[in-house]
C-alpha cells in the first residue's frame, strides 16, 4: 500500500487558495492534499500531489481563478495546455 501511495504522489505542486475553500481542495486530493501554511489574510498554501504534472493540472483545471498554482512550472504549463485545448475545442476566441 505504501508503494502504491508513493507512486500516486510522485509529483507535487503548491497552490494558493482561499481559506474557505481549503477543505474542498483537500477533499478532492484526499491524503495527497495538505495545508502547509497561511500566506495572507484568508489565503492558504496547500500542497497537492498526483502521479504526473498533467494529473495535477487536470484536477486543478476546473478551479479556474479560485486558486493560483505557485509551482512547479510543469504543472503551470500543463494548465496552460489544457486551457488552450478547451478554447480550441469550444471555438471560443483566445
């Protein structure tokens, strides 16, 4: 079980989110989402983990502007790629 959990958490990212939303983010990531500190009034830093940067980005994409990914850059890049794919698929102007 420990080995499987380590594989599920190979990549981690740090995100900033409103304190009122932390429980929902942690619920989405389960044991792979942990609060690591408060950075400003009402803003919390959370570490999330998944097997790959793409996996993390896929789980965070639906949050839109409700959170900010501090890093790593690979996760931010994947989020951008997902955004581009959605714009292209929907035909929405860039």
